[in-house]
C-alpha cells in the first residue's frame, strides 16, 4: 500500500486523496476547519462494488450465487475497493483521477474510476464501474465521516436536515425489510428515499453549512457514533445487489456522482 497523499487546493479549500488507502478522501479542510473525521478507517471511502450490507454475504447474478467474505458477520459490508490500493491516472492542482481493478474476492473483472474535483466552494466526486467481459450487478456509493463538532470556542454540534419521501424499514439485522415507512427522527442507521435526488444539509452553527447532493435517490444516514455523522449517497439500498440490482455490462457502465458544497456562516 502506498502512503502517498495527494493534496488538491482551490482558494482556502484543501482536500487530501489517499490512493493507497482505498481511494478515499483523507481530509477536507475549509478555511482551516477539518470537516472529516481523521484516521485510517475514516475520511470518506468509496463503497463499490456494493454499498452497505449484503445479507449473509450472498448475492445472485442470474442463476449463479456468490458469497463475499463476512467482514461484518453475519453479513458482508461496503464492497472491496476500500481495502485496495488505487492507481493515479491523472492529476492537476485541483483534480485527480484514480482507477482500481476489481479483483478477488469479487468474482468479476472490472475497472472502477473515481474523479475528485475541488473548487473554492465544492468537492465533486464521480465514480464509474465498467467491464469488458461478464455482466454483473453492482452499486456505487460514498461513506463520508463528517466531524460532529468542528472545534473552537463555543462550537456547536452539527445539525442534519433533509426531507426524504420515505424511510426503508430496518430489521433487527440492520437490513431493509422491503417495507417503506414514514421517516422517523434519529438517531439513525437507516436508508432513505429521495426520488428528486439526494439533498442533505449539515450545519455547524456559526461556522459552516455543507450540502451533500447527488442525482441518486438513495441515502444512508448514520449518526450513532459520538465523533461523526455519515451521509452516504448511493445507487441503491443496502442488500441492493439482491433486491434492486443495477447491471454493469460491456455496453453500459454504472456511473454516479456526489457534490459537497459549502458556505460560511
């Protein structure tokens, strides 16, 4: 694994990208404020080729059944690409492109590409999964750990605001049951539907407002840890490889994007 960190800069915004640590964003600083929880497992990592949990690690591709390692027993969680080293395909002062070849334990060959583009007031990340061989189901998502508190005199904890159309009913195993319910107040480790696109606002009072948006209509919000809050845009719900598969074919890649835009308060 490479220890290289790539730093993107635009105005007083600075993002660090870590190719060797799962192709994640290691930090995002705006005016000296670090927005992401620090640490090897945190920052913001890509969830690919699936998001969240797969029940018992099993997924189907037609009549073929595969099982992924149970890294969140009794389930498999968050894909495989966050555990690998990505390659740098291109970089400038404010943009970097990373690639990752899908390898075992994922059973199908494929290429994942992430593009990170920083401006003075936004970070946009685009991701695609393509194949030149067998078709397979896949998902794309991102798992950012936003700091609950940015520190400083009189700093207040973040407030999360969004207006989902529904909440996926969560079973005791933390997986959606398939039923949709009225959105409930937190704390959450839950998947929500936003048919008009993901649109979640995080506000650190007196400091910063950040909007997480995506054309995708699924978002998982996780705020059960004291240090951080996660807002995870994704192309389908947890266990979606089985319940709502998006097929990657040689003619049709899977593509998604998310933008984090901010303003000072």
